[in-house]
């Protein structure tokens, strides 16, 4: 089926592109989400007539997404769940849980923006990508632990590890200086 895209769609095309997609993808996703129109002569005329309107709406949505992305920059959330001693969760952490944790911090994020391939089933610290707009993404750190104390401990351990990864360039010079003084 040939369609006209009303907005940029990842791995498919830009606004105004005429692309060929499978019927089910168009009927079940693109049409209900108002991301595309079926390619007909009437729809081509309608799209060209409303192109400026679609572009203005897309620009507004992108600007709103960029504001939200700046607000979410560096945000880290902690989710407390019951887990076994091995770190396996009793249940899982889903996109809805992440949205709820962000809402507690004062950031309204819709569940459809959270890009998770599968729910988290183990404790740990994970980077989750939020696709706020086809052109705007932001990464949020999610810390899943059994208690607040464990979450703080894991966060400090991760901070030390990140600091150690960024500082190796400085260490060799210091150790060489120490070796020369020892001789």
C-alpha cells in the first residue's frame, strides 16, 4: 500500500514522502496514529493544501519535546522493588513504572515515549532512551533496587566507576612520576 507520511517516521521517511508499506502496518499503526494518509489523488491535494499546517504542528511538537529533553537531562530515578538475593525481581519494571517514577520527580512523560525492548527483570542501573519526538531523544538513568540504601550504594558505585573510566589518562602520568621518585 502506498501512503503519504504526515510526519517523520523512523526507518520509513520524512514528512511528505510517498512510501510503500505493508497493509497491516498502515491500517493498524500509521492511520490510527495520524502519521499517514492513503495515497490517492484527493489525499495528495489535501496534503499539499495543509502542508504548512502539518509543518507548523510538527515544529511545535518538536519545540515542546526539546524543552522536555532539556528538563530531563541528567535525571535519574530510583524504583524500589522486591527481589531475590540473586538480584532477580519478583515481577518486572515496565515503561509505566518508569513514567510513574518520572512523574514523582515532576516530569510528565507519556508511556509511548519510553523505548524499552523488554521490561527489566533484574536489579541494577540502566540507561533508558526516551523518544520524545522522531528528532528528539533523551537518556534517563533508572536505578532498580530493593531499598533506598541499596539504591544509594549502587549509585555511588556507578559514579565511582564512571569517574574511574574518565580519569585513566591522568593516572599513568602520576604513576610514572611516583616510579621515578621511588628509584
